[in-house]
């Protein structure tokens, strides 16, 4: 039986991530850098599987969406026009007692007074805006004229390329432009592992439409996105939809939903789905003087499209996948004694390694040769791991702990030594149920591809 979600402290998850090579602290040997993380050999596979599946569902499987890949550095004028230079800030407070810098919404309300969450001090400065964009200089001179910022969202590249993409793709409304990529925010307090980082990745779609379609498409995209999370193994029972109230919504948005997930540290946002009206395109029209509009061939009228934006965080979703997958159950060891098994129950579609291949014994040449042949057959279709060291039960456990959904064992029956009818068959073990079935080697690739895609 798997343990309940609430009983999984984050420490166990963070420790597994380091131990098994999912996520490391950035610059660890120098003491780290707050808010920056490196993905190890398994983490990078998980992240790629997520981004590739998002791209497949949002771009390849649709007629009405095309992709792009914008630069991280953009003209400063973009950030002036979008409003980020003036208003992309969080209210910051200093605690005069312990000198902590805090986001105002992290202060603790005790009776009538606000307190510092670190030291309980009540001697706090007034909140003042702290701009979250990382400033940088382009070129050899560091003065006002060379300032720009690392992008704090990927979306603006889509808005400023709207006309180019519209012209070359010849799409009719409604249609979307999708993009994944890095974004940077100088968060006052990065926290909860990778959840709030200073460098992270986004997966954003800007779906352009007519004004009258905006509210309906907002609901449509909410449903599409909820289905996406289910299809990567995050159950609806751990997802929540928050209708963002008027006072919390950006002033230009006519409707926003937050898709939230029950992380071990609380319910937190994974993705925002927002109806942003025509605000962004209008801002860039005003600032650049260029016509970012749409010509309707039926009515022969020009107008500026509205936009619905599902904007998801890659790192947050990876963290949700890891939290959702983590579980402990009981399984028999080599001698049949029950022991605790850590198992990452990743959806096969997301699992970093899809299939492990084991020769039963490493000192039997024929078993090893057959297992390596199977690796060669599977490798063009999926990420495969070959392991010949240690008892077979231990090898299964190692794969359970990294969430490999399938294990193939080459044994003496594969060689036809016991029963010629079983020659060129292997056992296929399923991670969650630990059930084993006998499969012909010739059928293996087809069966596995169907289960992981
Ligand atoms: N273009 C809209 C936009 O950027 P947002 O709600 O600020 O909207 C979208 O960000 C998503 O990006 C969030 O739902 C979250 O998943 C991710 N995100 C934002 N800030 C983040 C941070 N500091 N660390 C990790 N992910 C972050």
C-alpha cells in the first residue's frame, strides 16, 4: 500500500533527487547559489519528456498552433512597453532585527502586529517595490543606453513577433504561437526546493482570437490543460482550479484561472490560464508604432486580436511529477522478508528511463550477449538502461527508486535450456504491480512502445 501524500516530507524527496541524480544545487562545490538548480542525468530526461510531450500536444497535434524560439535578450523597449520595467515588482520588507529581506506577503500576522517569519521581530520597514528583473548591459559600455534585462517571461517574444509569424504561417483566427524557454526573476525569497527559483523554464502558448471568443476560449484552455496534467500522471484529485478574484487579477485581464497542485508544502500554482484581452499587442503597437493587427478577409476589416494564455512552469511541473510519483510500499527482499521499497510511480510517458535490461547472471556469456542484443533492439525507440551488477532483486529496487516502469530479465529459459518453447522469450516486470509476464523478444519493442507513448 502506498503511503499517503501528506506524510512525505519534502526532505525525503530532496534527498532522493540528489542521491539518484535528478536535481543538484547549482555551483554546489562553492556553497551553491540561492534560487538556481542543476538537473542531473535523470532530471534532464524527465524535464525533456515533459517539454517534448507539451510540444507534441500543444503544437504537433494541432492545426491551429505553430511554435517559435525567441531570444532571452530583447530590446529594453519591449520591457518598457509591456509594463515590466515600471511594475514587475514584489513588495519587499526588511526586518531590522535579523536583517532578513522578505516579501511582504510572507510576514506572519500575530494578533494585531506583523512579524518576521525568521526571528519573530516586529521592527519592520514599510513595504517598497522591488523589481524582479535581472538587469544587464549589452556591449562593452555599462551605461543607461546599454541596459536591458534577462526576460522574466517568454511571452513577450511571441507578442513582438506576432506579425512575422502571422504572415509566414498564414493562419486564420483563432490560432496560437507556442514557446518554451528560460525565464529569470530575481525572487526576493527563492524557496521550496525548485518551486520558486531565480532561473526557471516556462511553456507558454499565446492563443490569439476575436474579442467575442475570449471568455469561451479561456474555459476551453483550462480544460485542455487539466487533461494535459492527467495525461502526464498528475491526478485531478491533486489539482485545483482557483478562479483569480478581480482584486488579484492583472488590470487588463478579463478572467484568470490558476491551476494549483497539492505539493507536500501546501497548495501552490503550477500554471496560470489568463484571458489578457488585447493589452499586450496594443502596448507594443503604441510603443513601436508598428501595426500588429489582423485582416479579416470575410469582413475586410482590420483589428487587434485578443489573447488567451496558458502559461506553465517546467520546473514546477517537474517538481509536481516527482512529488506525485514518490511513494513507499512493502516488497519482499531476496530472502522473502518484507522491506520498505521506495518507488517513483512516474507515468511511463514521463519516466526518465523506460526500460532496464538485466542478464540474470553477469558471468554467463550467453545471458549477457542476449541482454545486450535486446538493448540494441530497444535503444532506437526509448531510453534503456543495462545493468548486470548485483542480485536481481537489488537491481529491480534500484530501478524502482528512479521510476523505470519496465524491467526485462534474460534468464536460462531465454536460452531455451529448460523448455525449448520458451527460447527467445524474456520476463517483463511491471514496476508498480511487480507482476511479471513472459514475452517473445520479437514482440518486446512493439509492446513497450505502445505502453510508453
Ligand atoms: N506570461 C505569464 C506569466 O509569466 P506567471 O504566472 O508569472 O505568468 C507563469 O508565470 C508560470 O511560470 C507560473 O505558473 C509558474 O509555473 C512559472 N513560474 C513563475 N515564476 C516562477 C519561479 N520563480 N520559479 C519557478 N517557476 C516560476
